[in-house]
C-alpha cells in the first residue's frame, strides 16, 4: 500500500466515506497481503524507494492475472520482468494501459509521466546478443529516475569500437557492462574509468562458456579495480544497483 492510498483511506474516513471497520480492514493489509498464490509486499517502496517487482518466470498467466489485479487496486508503479510476449498480450487484453518493452522482456503499469531523471548510468554490451539483458538493466535504472545512455556491440574482438567512443564515459556515475563469451569487457572498461563498473555475465557463448559461468568467473577474477559482479543474466540487479549509486551523486 503506497502513501497515496493510505492518505486516501484516512481522508475518506475523516469525511465519513469509510467506516471504522472498513479502515481497519484496509490497514490489515499493512505491510503485506496474502492472496493465496503470493504474499504481496505493499511496503517495499516505503522501505527501499522502489516497489516489489513481479518476476514472471515460473508463473502461469492466471497467477499473473491475480497478482496484477491486486497490485492495480493498490496503485503505484507495477514492474513485471522476464515476461513472455504471449503473456504480455494476454495481460494487456485483461488489464489495458500497460506498456510492454519487448527487448527488455518487461512490462509496466502506472509509469509516472512526470518523472524527473537525474545523473547518468551508461549501459554497455559486448555484443548484440547481450542486448536483452542490458535492456532489462537500462529499463530498471530508468524507472528509478536515472538518465540512461547506451553503447552496444563494442566488445574486445574489436576494441577500437569502444576506445573510439570513450566520450560516452563522461559524467557517468555508474557503468553497467553486459558480456558473455569469456566476459573480458568489464575489466577493460574498469581500467578506463573512475566510477563503479557493474559487470553482468550473460549466458551467451559456445559450449565452454557453460551458460555464462565462464564469463561469471572471468568477471569475478577481474584485476581492474572498481568492478563488481551480479549473477548471470541479472540485468535487473545491475540496473537497480547502478540507480542506487546514481542517487548518491544527488
């Protein structure tokens, strides 16, 4: 339950629009609510500054319908990650007004049209195949009020592509680097900048990449200072962390 809804409840109670029993029933949902298939954390935004995110993998369409229906009643931003396009179509039919981001594999409801963006988070990929993870990271940081700049397909196989666009590093408060294969790019970027580099290993590569484990281990063993690593394909975690770092600059 966000601040707006709490204020509305109190206002309706004062005006006589809600009985004491009705107010108590609403307050029972603080700070979480059990809906059978899930326990929704209505106070996440109050505690952390960003609402609970709906992770779509493993959830049926009916489960998603039930969660989103409840969240829409609560108000505030709804952010659904790792959503298949066919499920997004069904959600849009059931609950119009959402916005689907196919490259990020994500969907939102109730985005703030008056959001004020601050600072700068730079999102880099080694290759085009890393873009879906990078887009998830970029969207997450953007929803958390960060200005985003993107620099895609500049991996070490053609390092001049990166070095020739070093101006993009300017003014970035945090840099996200998504890379698969051997995962070398974050180390290169880390040796060029004075801000935190958040490395995202992706599950892109040939057999010996082991679904991103090779990139993960390479990034964990980076000799460049200032490089930190999130889990394989965890664009959301990278974007969230970058946005928190960006906020510090304010």
